[in-house]
C-alpha cells in the first residue's frame, strides 16, 4: 500500500529570518564542499527581501565546470545530502536535504549553466523592480491556491511569467 503524505503549497509572508537561515545552510554546505565551490548563492523567492514565498530556502553551490560536479556531489553526500540527478533541468544537480535538517533545496551547478544564469538574473530582476516583484507575488499566491496539491503544476504555471521577466528590461526608475 502506498501512503501519500499531503504536502500542500503554501505561500507565506516574507520572513526576515530567511537570510540568516540561508547563511547557516550556506556555511554548512561550504564546510562540506570546500574549495570546490566558487560561491554559494541564495536563489528563489526567499532571496528577495519583502517577497512572499514558500518557506523553503533554495541555494546553489556554484562550481567552476561540469568536471567539478561529481566531487561536489560526493562531498555533499558525506554530510547527508542525497543526490537526485538533474530532475529534468539540465545544468543543475538536485539534492534531498539531510535527515533531521530543516527542509530546503540545494543544487550544484557549474558557472556555465544556463539554469544558474537564469536563476541569478531572475533574482536580480525581482530585487531591482518592485512592480515586477509584486506581480510575481500575486501570481504565486493565486497559483498556490489553484495548484495547492500539484507542485509540478504550480511550477509549470510560473514559467511564462519568469521567461517574460527574463526577456524584458527593467523599468526606468521614476525619481
């Protein structure tokens, strides 16, 4: 018998503790991967001050090249992360969080990854354009209600918005 655990999508108000939680997770990952990491980036909605989000920190261990990915995976597995492959997203290796740790999403990407570049560019767009951030927040809230128990549906439904934001130029500031 398969037992399904309910894992509804819930978008909450921005939590000012998210940056410190990211820092804690970053430091843990950094200790594991050492010099293999070029940087560790906070991505996703929790990386945008003031933006409502699912209360799950997303972080990416950035390595120099594809050749460094296997070593980063090996080192992260030593501290309890479980490699899950790219989950259909080329240029990104996903992990399950260690048992006993707070839920979070950790990825490893080489600097050359198109996915990494898109994540970082979208973060910059949301941080620098309050109108875009408010529109994205409203979309996320609506989609969380419509796709409450359908994570793939929720993620897919955000795609057009994200792609349009990545193609558009930031609005001029009105000072």
